């Protein structure tokens, strides 16, 4: 499995590519740190089904980053601009309006 820190970074950019069930599983597994069995019990499904969804989430994020490279681009931008400018870029991406 992929490092959880990396998955969470990908999720910042690509969570909208997940369907509702995948988003719920993502939150339980990667944010709340539930076990596969705990998630399976909540969803009334098998542990293996949850495992396959977790693997699919990882695959979706990796494919999105491979094609769009948003995380890589933002890390590059962060290296070349000052902290205040980078914060403004993030705010703009999140919908804050700076009159630009």
C-alpha cells in the first residue's frame, strides 16, 4: 500500500474523482484509521470488498496524478515562490477571491 501521507496529499486534489462510497471508505480508512474489518462491519460487506475499494482509491489517485500532475506542480510552485504567495495560491484554489 502507498504511504498514507502521500494518499492524503493526493486526496487534497483528487477526492472529487471518487464516488460517494469511495469517499466514505477513504475517510474511514485514511483519515479515521479504521481497520478493514471495522469498515466492513459498518458497510455490511466483506473485508476483502473494502480492501479492493482501498486499492481502487489508491489507483484512482495515482492515475490522476500521473495524468494531471497537480501535486507535483504545486510542490514545484511552493519551491519557487515565497510563503505568502503560496498561501494566496492555495486560497484561490479553495475559492477565496483576491480580485484576480
